[in-house]
C-alpha cells in the first residue's frame, strides 16, 4: 500500500541538477591573479598541468583535464587563490582538446640585468629530472585527438611493445 | 557527424556493454547507479547487456592495463556495426594518474577508437547521462577549450625603460 505515490526519477538532461556544495568540478584559472609560480604543476598528481617558458617574459601554462582526477590539490597550494574548483561537471566531449585550458602569463625580469629569471634549461622542474620527475613538454606532446574516423592503427601498434619509460638523463 | 549517425542509427534503443579494463570500480558503481530508478536511463531505452555481441555502445572504464588490452580489442571487434565507444572516468579518458606507468597503455583511446569522452573521477551519474544524451543529440556540448592571456603588462614598459636609462647615467658619466 503506497501512501504517497509519486515519481522519484530525475528529469535530468532536460532540467538542470545542482551539485552539492563540496563538489569539485573543472578547475578554472584566474589569469589576472596567477603569478606563474608553477606550484600547481609541481603538485599535480596526474601531471595535467604543464609549464613552459616560451621566451624571457612569457610563460605558458597548459592544463589538460583529460586525465585530471579533480583532487583539488592545485587549488589548495595556489598562494594567490587563482584556481577555483568550479561546479561544472557536464564536460563530455568528442575531442579531448575541449578539456584544455591555456594561460599566457607575463613574468617579471630582473630590473638590473634584464634577465636573471631562469630560462627553461635551468627551470626548477627540469632540475628535478635527474631525480626521476618527468613532465610532458609542449613541444613533444602528442595531443591525443583520435576520432573514430581519424584513428590510425600505427599508434595502436605502438602500445604492443609498450615499455616502462626510462629515467630522464641529465 | 556522430550526433547525426547516433540520431539515425540509435534512435530507439541503446544497448550498453560495460567494459571494465582495470578500473577501481568507482566508475562502475556510477554506471550502475545510472540504471537505478532515481536516474533511470531506461526511459531512453538503454539497457545493460552481458555480451558485446548484443551491444551498440561500449562504456570503457579504467586505464587499459596491459593484461586487459587484447581483451578490450577483442570485445570491440565483437560488437556489431555501427558502434559507439565511450571512455568513462579520467582513467578511461587519459589514463588518470597511471598514464605512463609500466603496466598501463594510458587511456581507452590508445586501445580502441573512442567517440565520446566523459571525464570525472568518478563522473557524476548526471555526467554519464549527459554524455549519452550528447551522443543522442538531446543536449548541446558545453565544454570548449579556454585560452586566456594577460594582455596588460604588469609594469609599464615606458616607465621601466626610463628608470633603466636614469640608472645608467652613472656609467655614461664614468665613460666620459
């Protein structure tokens, strides 16, 4: 005997469904607050954040959310609170490029000598290389853009002889 | 293209084969959650089937580990055409934290061609429904790449050059 009959099913895709308050969704960078310290890149467990200095004064931050676990560590360590975990979860796409975020930041240089700011050769992240810390760089990074009709079997063959990546030599 | 194809070919029902390729069961629980009366995807005619030979859609959860790689390929080949492949969860989309470890191929797209990606760790049941509704053409895509630039230089270049020249006056005096 049902006292209060009703419908429990959510009319979800046709009506929005709010998330709980503590939900961590897609992180967003505030490019006005970001100082380019790279703390988020150093702490990211899935290494989804890449930092590269394209020239003396411009630093590029590339975030690839395709393998992000939304742990919120980047927002925790950010000293300027430039990263906000938004409540976006409707991120389904056909291409992983839609999940990227790219920031171009101006970096300050030494007012006396004009450079002093370490270039990428002596970057802190590169110094960690001999200790086994590796990160993808923008130049050699293959953006995994495989639609079903663009799928190339050669890339598939590469996985057959997959080996553990060796340590980076300095 | 796939939205069109999905709209035509998969108009009435989608039978889903759920393929766990080494996931932590977080995504699997959310996929099963989607089938409960609360979220109820059966109103779109979706149904879990036990064999890939009966399925139209394969949901791959988990970074494809090396032992499961041939099995995932075999399951993909066993599905009849036309077929859709969804990568569910951050492991399926890009490999998660294990994207470059020795025993993982790094995402479903490294093993089979993937049509739709549903990120999240694990994705909310609503996110999975959204992904499937996107394939059916019921909703519009919301994700897009974001590019931001600091257009204004933090220090006024003119002032800085002027300060630079003023500071170098002493060297000019010394040269004379």
